[in-house]
C-alpha cells in the first residue's frame, strides 16, 4: 500500500525483515509465557492448556493475535498442538506443548 505525500509515493507497509523480526519476538515472548504458565508433563516437556494461556491477563496484554502467534510458533516447530486452529471455548482443553528447551 502506498500513500502520496508531497510529490512522492511512500510505502506504508513495513519492510519484510521488520515484520519477520516482530514475529520472532512474539514467538519468543510466547515461549516465555508457556514456561511461566505451564508444567512439565510425563514426557519432560512443558505444556499448558490453551484456555489457561488465553485467559491469562499478561498474555492478553502482550499478544494482539494470540492464535496467529501460536500458528507461527507451530510452523517454526517450537510448539505443537492438535489441529490447525484453536478457538476460545471450543479448544480450551487442548495442550500446547513446548518442543524446544
């Protein structure tokens, strides 16, 4: 998207690298929150229920799009969860498992 400003066309879209860096930062914050709210399972991996993560006040303030951040982390294989999309209420009991140390 461009905007005309004083004789110049100016891009209003952030640079691709800036967007990627913001996603990395969001994923790192998500991992910290999973460690804070989660507990270690029998397999030694940290896990937290989606409902716990979604209902947490700190997470609500940190993440504009929690589900999008979860999907980005899953694509990077840093976390795992059943299914492709998590919805509040319907998927509150789904485990989000931290796949990295």
